[in-house]
C-alpha cells in the first residue's frame, strides 16, 4: 500500500476529493487528509482500522469508472490523521511480516 498525508489541504485539493468522493459527505474543513492506495480488500480494512483508532472521517475516492475505488481519504486534525496512518501501517506490517 502507498500512503501520503496532506497537511492543511488547499481548497482546490479538497474540491478534487469531493468531486471524486464515492458516497456520503466529506467534512467542509479539515486540518489534514491521509491518502491510502492499495488493493480494495486492504483499503476497506484500513478504513475500519482508522475509524476505530482515532476520531477521523473516512471516505472512498473514485477513479475514472464510478465503480472503481482508487484510494481511501482520511479526514481529521493532523495528529489524528497521522495516528490513523500509523495504525494502518502497523496493522499491515504485522500481517505482511507474520
């Protein structure tokens, strides 16, 4: 899986994410956005890990085909987004290593 954290995302970045968002609603304002890209099965598990670990909002971001989930976006304050990504990395390193 690939991971990125965008601290203080620009309005244009948030508009891109809103435009590509699959369902539900995204927060109007957010301190940070964590992005996770990988296999669909891993991204669904990562969403569960992130939401259980800290107070973040998770959304799916679609690709060019509406049914194609390309990545997971994790919205929240910077510390929470960083903690969520750390928990995801930790959970998957145990699975891959063990």
